[in-house]
């Protein structure tokens, strides 16, 4: 009776562990360290070669492969020197680690997009662009908010105040409130001047303060703020 060959799919078959793309493409016996140290804009990052090799078309992959066409310098500690913003490199590196885009408060998607395009991480570029479009669509659907200011001005101040209005403020209404005092034979009238400014879907009170230049233009005008 012929002897049957062992079934390669049986329980006794030995399986090799799956390798990541970066590990498969790493030359055998290259002697390269598993860990990579980066100096990005003066801030140090320590990560694995496997993380940096997630995208084989990226700048970071080429950096790890010691691409001769890629001119990369190292500092005195042996870290690769990259002249980019370290604040936005953090989200890029974390994306390569776990595939998710996580932004701390105060960071803008546009900043991450700029870095993703520099490092040529195509999947991250697409993800950030999608998030920017989604954010802009939500912002467009929100009602426009306004902040109103009521300035109490004397007649002699009114023309200058209206003509020098800036910083996005628009004239809305002028209300006469009578005479404040008599100078010679002429009454000096007083007015309430209502102006407004769009807040562009920001929270109340954000950017509603006039610049120092605008404040100087108002002179002695009294101001009352209103939100609407």
C-alpha cells in the first residue's frame, strides 16, 4: 500500500507567523535596528521601523530603507533630522501606529493634511480630506450668529466713527436720542449707532472684541454689547 503524504493543513503542520509589509521588504541580515529615533523640528520621537514602513510609498518608508536618493542627515545622537512641525507629526505617527486620526484640542485638520502630503502617506491624505469636507458641511448647515454693538456718540464724532469702521463691522441703524448740551447757539445732538458683525459659526464672544486700532477710532463713544 502506498504511503499517504501528510496533510499540510493538519493540526501538526507548522505555520510561520505573518510578517508586516515593512518586515517583508526589509533586507535580510541588514543589521538595521528595530527602533528608529527621529528629530522632528527639535522634538525627539522614538518608534519602530515597522511603524514607519506602513506605507511603502511614503517618505518615512524610504528613510528607513536608507534610500540613496533620499538625502537625510542625522544629529549627534544618531536621530534622523526632519525639518517639520513636531506638533503635527504626533498625529501622523499615531496614525501609522493604529490607523486612526486623533487630534488634540487646538489642532486643525489642515495642519495634519499639510504633513501627510509632505510625508506622502496616501491613506492619511484621503482620510483628512474626507474629515475636512465633513466638517465644512456641518459648519455650512449651522445658522449664522451675529454680535451687535450699540455706540453712543456725539454728533461731531459720528461721521468719523462710521467712515473708519473696520474689522468686519457693518452699520445697522442710527437713532437720535436728543441734545446732550448747548455750545453757543448750537445744540450738540447725541446718537445711538448700532453695528453688527458675523461670528461665522463660532461660539458667542469669540473674536467679538474690536482691535486696538478700532478702539482708538471710537474715541469717547460709549459702548453696549448685545448678542443675537
